[in-house]
C-alpha cells in the first residue's frame, strides 16, 4: 500500500471552515416555520406510583397548546430491551423522569405551565446500589421485566432486578487457580460519569396531513431513530424522515433514540407546526444516559514467572432505571473481560441491575474504561506481589498474533507490545525520579483494547454519484459529531475512485436521501462505512471503465482513470472525459451505452457470530484495537494534588486515514480520560443527582490539561479499508488506571476507585501513616 | 421588565431593538437577530460557547442582560470573516486541527480574538488563562493552544495586529 495518494495524508477537515466561521448548522440553528416549544414535567421522587396528575391549570395557561401524560401516550421504545416509555406510566423509576410534556407558543410559557402541573406520588422504597438490588428481598423496579420484548442475546432473570446476566466460561477455572503460585483478589469501584458534550440533546418533530413524520435530531444514528420510531408508533419507514445536522459532540449519549418520540403525539395534533425540545444543561446531565457505575470483584491466579493462569471477574453494573441500551455494555464488558491479555482460564459473570438512579447507557469506551480499570490495577498489584516490573507482566501476558480473547476469538492483526513499549520509552520507564521539594514522583502504565460492540448484522451502505465534470457526491448515513468522519470517508472514496478529495462533496445524513447506516458508535464508521464507501467507489470506477471501453472500443485492461478522463495506456489518442463517459453515446452512431455513473456499496460483518449462552464463547469482535497510556506524576503530600508531568498514549490504528484527525482523537480521548481520572464523578443522594451543572461537575479545562505525546502504531487490519480500524473511543480507556498506577508508584498506596481528587489522595496518604 | 429600545453597534453596524432589557444578549443575538454562530451550551456562564466581544472584551453573552449593551460595541463570530475572507485566527484553527464537533469553536475563536487584540504576543500561560473559561469536550485543548500561538505569530508576520 505504498502508493496511496490520499489515505494517510492530513487533508484539512471538510467541515472546518463552516465550523470556525460559525456557519455550520446545528439543530437549533435553523428557522423552521411555525413553532411550538416543549418542556418536560419531571418526577420529584426516585421510585413511586403516580397517583394523580392534574394538568388543568397548565392547560389554561396563556400560550399553552397541549399537555400530554404517559397515560395518553404509553408507547414503548428501546434498542435491545424494550423497557422504556417516553413518559412515565403509572410509576416513576428515577428522579427527574419525565411524567408530562407541555407544548406552548414560547419556551417561557411552556416552562411556566410545567410548574402548574400537579403530580401526586406514592413513594416506594428505592434501590440505589445494584448489589442491594440483586438481593432476593430488594424492591422490584420493573415488575414486567419477564414480558418485555428483548433481543435474544440478553438474559434477564425473571422476578428480579437483573436485566442481563452475561457469562463467560473459558478453559477450566479451577485448574487455572490450582496451577497458580499466587492468587490476588480485590474489589474495585467505578462511579457514574457524564458525557457533557457542549451541545445538549435537541429534537424537533413535524407532522404533515399526508401522514409524514419529519424529525430533526441530535441523534448519533438517524436510521436507528427511524427504526425505533417506526416500531414504537407502528408506522411504515417511508413515512418517517430523520434529518441530522452537525452534532456538537456525542460520546455515546446521543446514540440510540431518546427524546424524538416524546414530541410525536403533540405534532400530530398540530399538523404543519414544528414541535421542538431543547434540553438545558441540567436536563441533559440528569435525563440522558449516564455511564453505569461498576462494582467488581476480580481474582487472578499467577505463576511466579508472571504468567496469568486464571481470571475470575464478577461485575455488578448500576444499570439505572432503564437498561434498554445498557444490557449490551454489560455483555461487551463480559466478552472482553480479560482486557488486552491472553488468559487461558476465565470465569466471568457480568450483571446488569436495575436501580433508581439515572438511566445507564453508552459512553465512549462502552464498558471498557470501567472493566479495564480493574484489570490494569490488578496487574500492578500482581507485579508488586511477584517483585516484577509492571511493564514486563503486561508484555508476558499481553495479546499477540493468534491469542484468544475471553470469548475465545482469535486475534490476528495487532502489535500490543509496540503500543506498550512506545509509551514506556517516552516516559523514561525504569528510571525512577527522586522526590523533590517534599513531593513524590511516580510512573504508571496501562494497556487497553476495544472492539466495536455492535450486533453481528450492523450494516453500512453508500452511494457515489459522479457528476458530468468528474466531481462526485458521496452519500452515507453516518453522522459527524466531531470525529472527522466526513473527511476520512471522503479520503477513502477519493483513494478508490481516483477523484481528488477536494472534488468530492459529502454531507450529514437525511434518511429520505442517504443510504442505510446502523449507528455512528463503537469506533466503527471508518471501518464499516469506509468499507461500503470503498466498495461504492470501486463499483463506480468499474462502471467508468466498462462504459469507456465500449465507448473507445478498446479493452478495459488498457484503460486508466485520472479523475477527469479515461485514457488508454497504449494509445494516447484514445481518451474520453468523464462527461463523455457519463453521456455515453457512441460518437459515430449516437447510440446510447449506459447513462450517469452511480456507484453503490454495502457492508455487513462476515466474521462475527452469536455467543454461546452458557459459555459466552464465539466471535463478537468486528476488529480489536489496542493501545497504551503512560504517565508520570508528581504528588504533593500536603494537599493531595496530583500533577501530571508526562502523558503519552499510543493506538494501533491499522492505517491512519488522516494522521491529523487521528492524533486529534488521541488527544481528545486521552484528556477526557484524564478528566474522569482526576475530577469527574456523578454524585447521587437516594437517586437525586447532586452535581448537574459545570460548576458542580468539573471537566478538564485548558488550565489543567498537560502536554501530551501521542503515537500512532500501524499494524494493518486485514479486512479494514486500506488497513484502517476505528480508534475514536480507545484513547480514553487506559488513562485512569495509568494515572492511578503512577500515583501508587509515587506513594506506595493503592486506589481501587477514582477520580483521584486531592481529598481522596490526601486521605490515602494519611491512612498509610 | 418593561420593554425598551436598545441601540448598540453589532458587527460594525447600528442595531435598534425593542426588547425586555433583562433578556440575555445570547437569546437576542440568536432568536431575534438570527446570528446563530453564537452557541448556547449552558446558559449559566459556565462553558463559554456563547462568547462574544463586548467593547473588545470577551464575555459570556448568556450572562449579559441586553439592557447593558446600550450604546456599546458587540462583535460576534459572524464579524470575523466579513469581506469574504476567514480571519488568520480561523485559518490557524483549521490548519492546526483545532476543530472537532465545532460547537465550542466560535466561542474559542472569539476568546482568542479578544486576547490577541489586547496582547498580540501572548505566552502559553496567557493563552491558557484567556480560554480557561471555554470548555471543549472533544479536543483536549492542545491543538487550540497551538492554533492561537500560531495565529499570533502569523499576525505579527503580516504586521496587522488586531485593532
């Protein structure tokens, strides 16, 4: 692949000029026509029966057009487990759950009317810790769990709060522990976090009298929104149009379908009007997906030489009030439960448990940050117990070509050793820096791996229209939320089609016009959409050659296409412009040949399988992306403040389609990981989310962002487009454990949870003394 | 509050509106004047996405009651690329890969613009100080810092410091 022209170069972002000038259109940036504004009435209890909702005063409020409650609109929705309604019906299951929605001519009138709605609850005992929720006498949150529709790869336990119990049984766990010289066992805890994209969730809905529903949404997947709405509303798909704008950050919280359907019954009452809802920051933090907390027990058996013989992992996830999407995070963490390491004997039980906390759901990493926190911390403890170098323990056990995952999937395309070594070298691994000015220094390293957690039938498709002048339009259903998809996909199209990237136009999706894409999630678009685009480009190019061969009456094999004209390598007089090919009339007779060129390409994985329900064995991974993070810290024992002196990250991208964009993902993901490692934790008090704004929930600002070095490793992915694999989520995964490992190295104290706030670190130092 | 006539300079042009003076400058810019480049991220002064220049200083427009801009000069992102050419700060944001989702970008660019107006050759620490009120969840800030540093150099080379 030495002769690549566009793939592998840092062409400027397709959307950069629009975005720096403020002209890029986001959902809220369009004048839409006659508008109605919606606001939600939210539950004031975490778990309770709705005794009565009185909407009389709200309906009389000036400007109010409609008030809707769950009784009138009990439709269900969900991606994997259909356990959600748009509005609470009969009972509420988390604090802040929408119980009614008001539409009015101004947002102010809608907000005022919301305050006039009176709801009477009978409070029920709640579940706020999933470990309590698993107990036989725990209050049941979803009485109807056994009757919910569910994709049959998940295993809810009837009559309990367990929405999914995923099992891995690989090798012989008893034999593995019997072979071990040492057994290390510890509990870990990862708290909830919030995505906080700078743009909150927004949606607008319009109903026309011919029965057409148009939806504008910040959703990461217009096609899934369409699919779930079609099911929930019992509507045919061609009557639902979902339009995407640029999305102001997603990180998983805008995956699946969320608020769009809330507005449909109101829109149906006012045909032609556009009913819009814009979440404010507090609503966004409290009412949308939260990263599930994880309580885990990890037990590892290890030989004296550092080789791990057995791993037993019990994960109890706080699924929150609804787990329509969360059940799959629990599954993904289960089938990946050895992290980046090849371990022969594995027993994993991963439980998704309903609680009365906010809704759990996808966040960048999809369970891997939480699950690999335990793995990467325990490796540190193993190294210390054995008196070995933590890097060496990782290299000994790390996956190599031919290794198997927890689910028994064989991995082929990776260089995990290189990922580890490159960050270790960068931070000067092995050279212990002495403490200075009473502050302690330490170094830490952590590895990472992630595959896209997608169903085995998650498909992509693409169309390419060639214009008369040799320019082209690429049409896809993936969304642009900052990751640079539009640019990378254009580069893949350009490479395969021979048309320069600046002569290719590409837009965000509209389900009435752009072809199917499952979801822009799971770091999958470069691979899946990229493959379908490459196939569409090859299809178009094939048509160009076939038509040109007919037109020029010369063999196809002799022809080349330079992006503008087709010519014969043997006879320079034989040349046809792309326009002549598109018009495709034989010069001499005027007989037509073909017509405008339209390339098409589709993709569905062929290397994935379902997993055995008892052993979890099978092939769940489309591809596996490895990487590592290395950190040097300085800790002030007086204050507990952790200062990052060095930060390095590496990712095996297969082939970086656009190195600048790839580096941008490495930086952004690493700093998001650093932010969770040091600052972020959603706090609940009996289900009430306490820190739901940027003052109380701090994320990293430029002030506390250190210098970082990033390394792109390129071990080609055999079936990826030009060897590429997705890397969007991965950089975040190793950061928290790498920092904790470095702080442990500095202080000689262990942490089984994060964030490593000054209070927590200071307390740990104090406890040690 | 009772509506009033508010007159101010917006992007070098006079504007006169009849509005509740307590309404935020942010909603006036977006909902009444159609300047959608200014973004609402929190409406509480916590994120900086709505940054505009008020008499040459970067402010969170969500916290400014429009009554306070009476007789003042307001500049939004739309003013930077007037005349059909992107500003050198914007060029450097593109060139250095400082743009991802783009939602914080107009505010970031304007905070940088205000900084370079006041201090054409800022040190890294001064750049960090100037945009510490602008949150970005995508980038990790590094490329933004580089873009501002590079824009300062470019402006100095071109001899046209921002006035």
